[in-house]
């Protein structure tokens, strides 16, 4: 059990928590929600002991092991992926190393025999190791790595060879392998594909400890968390239900609070009118003073500030032709030296025109060794009004295919023809990399809309939650979610009728995702999207293109139809 009482955390004049309470009971599965910057990550750090509150009390059962997964991977170097995960097991790993050292001495005829005290220590360590299931530690670590998409062929690869996204998976595997008593998870689904998210959901459902997590994936959190805690306005408010229950109950509570506030304000008005009317009369002096004292003692009802939400409005654009994009025999390959399949192919599309050597006649064995092929022979038609979900395992080539369609990469074989009157808007998961750190949010959007007035640009920024001074923020200080909103503002403020979207929901909170989803559902043009948010895809897609082992399979139905046909679960 964990109990936080009267917690206060402040950074200068900015108060994050003020007399906040929080309780984690045995068996709890709690979803932590609240606007960005409200203090969710701060709460995790306080619970994990990484940050001390300015005031308040923290009570925890003795011996509780806490595992905390954050968005900071820290330094990873000098170990293989498997060794890095094993090292994260903490005391179990250290006990294993000590046992290994003692056993080595016991098996070495030239080594000094163990003393009675050392033999006693060995027995104690072995008992503790058995109690913590240490002999299955490596098996657990391998299973977790595999579930998160890092197969046996990469177990012994140095962590330095992995990209940032894959290092996040290794960091997550460290925490899961630890199997702590209390698991804290800050956005665990970031950088995971759908297959890995499904595996993680199953793992957490079988997890025996307590769980507190935050996630922008509504479906993931709703399925796992049976209680919800909202962090907002310096307080933590707990709801005894999942995210859907929280949304309904929060609205009911707010309506009740508004009604109470209005009744209190009406009573205050009456009392103040009485005081003003009779304050000059000596005969009513005692009554007036009594009313004044009563008013001073009443605790004022405060209404929390309205939560700001993104508001997406599409600029009108001309209708495109019936055939938006026609792909014929598309293939993409690049030299293995320039980018291996194992390291993730999301960036591979950037190697525009890797050359046609991959398809030229020649020694097939040499070609297979020196070239990596993402996909080949892809043919299909994107029709006007389609909302296509592009799916496939991580590394299948989804981002590469979108780049080819958007004209940001050249295929090594085949053609992709964009239809007449098509105005394309392309959002890459790496789009924020093109933002200039030294520019303000306003300057970035203004450059892309040279004919727009100051007022029009301010209105666009306001719709994407950059109102007032926020539009003067420098790009260098923006969070990942803020950068995504800037790029969406740049793209959606222009007249487009074909949206090519690669992970547009990354870094967006649940509320912003749902606003974007509603906007895309209203959009009169064509959409092709890659996303690992199953809720998002199941409410948007009317067709599914799946890249499977280098080939394209087309499902003429919505996302639920695709899952049923492929035997997957939503």
C-alpha cells in the first residue's frame, strides 16, 4: 500500500501540488490523467523517491519494490541489450552476480575454499535468489525483449547500436523484467507498434503487482485501469472507475460544483445587499456584524479553469479526381550498410533513390547479402474519400511507403502516380525535426502562410492551443506534443484534399487525439494514416492496407473487419 497525504510541490511561484492526497491500495490499477504540465510526471518522481515534496507525508509498506518507467532512458552503453535488461533487475541481478562469483570459487580447485561465514552467506543468497525467481531471470528478460519486438538475433547487440525509440523499449523491458511490487509507467506505449502494445497489454493484465500509469492511448488505459486519478489545479482527484467512467463522472461533478457555486454567489449577493442597506443604521449594527463574520467564515467554492482543447478546422479545397494515388509494382531497397532492417526502417525512406542495383541482373547471392528490401510488387489504388489505415509490424516499411507516396523518397522499382487536382498534406513522425529551434511558434507558421494576416495566423495558433504568449514560445523549449501541434497547424491550415499521416497522434494527449479524430472524420478529402492507436483507427478507417513480409494485402472493410479477418484483437 502507498499513501500520500498533504503533499505540496512547488517550483518557485508555480505550485504543482497543494495539500494533495493519493492512495494506492493492494491490487489497484490506476490510470493517471490530466492536462500536459499538470504534474503527472512529478507525482511519479515523488512516489519513486526521485523528488522530495516540500511538505506532506509518504507512507509505504516496508520492502516495497518500485519500478518506474519514464520517458528518459538515461545513459545506455557498454552492455548488450540483454545485459542491460538483466542489470535492471536490481537486487536480483546483484545477488546472481555474487552467487556466480562464489560458485566459481567453489568449482576452482586452485581457489581458496569458502569459509564457514561465506558458505552461510551463500546459502542465504541462494534462498533469496530462489524467492525472487532469480533462476528464471534471463528467461523472463528474453521473453520481455521478444514481446517488445527485439528478437534473439539482437539480444547480444550493443545498446549503442539501437536508435532512441528502440532504447526506450529496452528501458521498458528492464522495468518489466524486474516485476516490482508497484509499477509506475509514464507513457509506456510511445514508440511501440500495435503488436507490441497488444503484447504489453496482455503482460500487464497478468502482472500481479499494483499499477499506476499514464497513457495517451485511450483504449490501452481503459482496458487496464479500473480506477482513474486526475491531476489538475494542484490536486489529485480519484474516480472509482475506468477512463470512460471518469469522463461521465467528471462532468456530473462539475455540473454539481457549478450549481453549488451559483447558489453560493446568490447567497453572497443577498448578504452583501443586506450589509450595504443596513450598515449605517445603529439599530442593525449587531446584525450587520454578524453577517460580515458569517461571510468571512464561509469556504468559497472555486471553479476549476476550463481545460483548453485543440480545435481543428480544415480550409476548403477543390475536389480531387476519383483516383488519388495509383501504385504499380512499387518496391524499395537500400544497401544494408546504410540502414539495417533490425535498426528500424522508419528513416529508410529518406534514402531517396537508393539505386536500381537491387533489381538489376547480377549475382543473386551477392545482391541478397548487400541489399535490404523493405517491400516489392506493391500495387493498389487510393480512391477519393478513402480513409486508409496502413498497418504492418515495426520495420515493415510503412513510413517508407508514405514517403514515396508523398514524394519525399524515390522507389527502387515501380511507380506511384498522384491523380489530378490532388493537394497533398504530409505529416511525418519526424516532421518536428524541420522546425527551427531559434524561431517562435508564430514565426514557424507565418513562414508557411506568407499571405495570411497576423489575426488569421493567431486564430490558427489559438485553435491548436497556442494562445496569447504561447505563440511567442521558441521551438527549442517546446515539448514533443507541442511540436506535433505546430506541425499539424502548419499542414492543416493549407488547402489540402489528401492527407498522408505518419503517426500524427504521437505525443498528443487523449483529448487532442479525439479532437483530431473528429476533425478527420469530418474531412471531405482522402486520408492515409499510420497510427498505433487502435481506438483512433477503429473510429476512422474504412479500408486497411497491410504490408506483410514485403507484400501488400488490401482489406475492403473497416479496422474491426481487418482485425476479425486476421484473427487479431482490438
